[in-house]
């Protein structure tokens, strides 16, 4: 059995691509999901990857869920914090609930998931924490004050924690995808995609989930042991940091 990788939001979209790529690279993978039982079952049936249900916004649920994963598969060596939600709206109409839902999942979720595995990684002198942020955490986006704030916070979390983990053999890095061709993005009105979104991307196309997954596989590998506190921008040239 290879190293154990836990991917949050790991049964759909970018997360599913990450889970599959890590499995193909030899990891024993656990895919967390929050609510779509049907999609999770289909994913497990098709890939053989075990799925585990809990909300990353709930610290106690994360502690219990991680304990179950480790009891069944072994200690978590690689944690991919991918789970995220959107509750978009212009700021003057944004509700406290919209703000808190996004912050609690997309930012506090990183604490809730990383904190329970951190001591074990320190004790074993090895760990990989890979946080999926966003281009909109780098540049901001109208209608996404909550999402952009959370994703920018993910980058700050990455940089601070990388300094704490370095001497314990733990690397902490972030990936900032641009517009990726997931079902959610492809559901956007075609005219909006072709006239407003894709023209902003110098390479002239949406990214593929597998392109983000390949970044994760590299950062999880032994070859990336000297890379920590970094932000990988995978956005087709849309934004340079």
C-alpha cells in the first residue's frame, strides 16, 4: 500500500480528477464529499476510490472523518484541500449567511482539515498539504467578495503554515486554477463563456481538470520536496502573480 492521500471535495469536478490522478500515481486515495450521495457512489463504483461524507466546515466532523479514514487506510500523508462553494452576489446585497457559508467552507475548512493531520505529519517527519485556491483569490472578482476573500486567505494560510512545517518535512503549497472546464463552468451560458470569459484567457480555452490534477501530483511527490509556501498559477495566462 502506497502513501495515503485525502482529497476534500474529491468525488466531483477538479477534485475527482485529483483523486484519480493520485490513485494512478500509486497513492491510496480517500475522497471526501459533503452531500451528493449519488455522485459519490457513482464515482466509487467507477474508480474504486473510497468516499467519505462530512462537511469540512464542521471541525468535529473533520476530526471524526479523518479518524475513520486513517483507521481504514492508514495515516494521511497527503492532504488536498479542494472542497469549496460559491454564494455569489454583489456586496450591497450579500447576506451574512452568504458570507459565512463561503468563509466557513473555503477558508475555515482548511484549518478544520489540516489541524487534525498536522501532528501526525510532524511526528512522521513527512507531509504534503496542497490547498486549491483560485485566480479570484489573487485578483479579486466582482460579485465574489466572500469567495475572493476566502481564497486569498487560503494563500496566506499556505505561506504561514509552510514556514512551520518546513523543518518537520512537511511542504504546504497552493494552486490557483483559472476557469476550468468542469460541469459547473460548462453550465454557464454559452454566450457568456465565448464572449466574456474565454477572451480573458490568453491561451484561448478553458483549462481541464486533469491539468490541475497534474500540478497536485507533482507537489505531492518526493521530487517537490524543496518547494513549499509556493503558489502555482494555472490559469492560461489570465493573471500573473
